[in-house]
């Protein structure tokens, strides 16, 4: 269903994915999105977290009712399902930052994408 938690989380994971990321790397994206959803400083649905102003660049131009998002690939639906069922890349709910630059107070993990030549930082 296009408005379900599974759809929005999978869509967010697919949009934020690098070019040659492993499933484990993609689950890190899902963990950050889920941690944000569960953190009182952020909205409390996957959709609202992804659409929060200035947060997730692939969704900056999304306008509900005017813009259609494509259905996520099966890979991302499966991985989003794992996150919804409780899987987390880290046992630390304070990992709420993900970007190509350092944010927050501590770098918890990184993913280097050799195709893009960029590093994504996962921070708390």
C-alpha cells in the first residue's frame, strides 16, 4: 500500500542508498530513519520523518497529491520489513544522523561508496 509504513521506509532506504551498497549498509539507513521516528525530537511516522523539511534531499520536491513516487524494489521492501520487525544496525537509538559529512557528537559508522567516491557518516 502506497501510504503504509513499509512503503515509506522502503522508499526512503532506496532513495538514500548508494550505488554499490550491501544489504547491511542499506539497513543502516533504515536504522537511522527508524531511530528518528522513535526519537521525540522528530516526527513519529516514517512518512513524516522522510518529508520533514530540509532532512532527506530526495523528498525535497515531493508534494502530496501532485507528485507520485514509484514503488520500491523488492530488495528494499524486504529490508524495510526487517527494520519494522525490530532489526537495528546498532543497539543505540541515539544514532539519528546520516550524511556525507559529520553531524552530531560522534561517528558510529561509515560507508564508503567507491562508485560515487563518497563516504556516508552515521552519527549520534
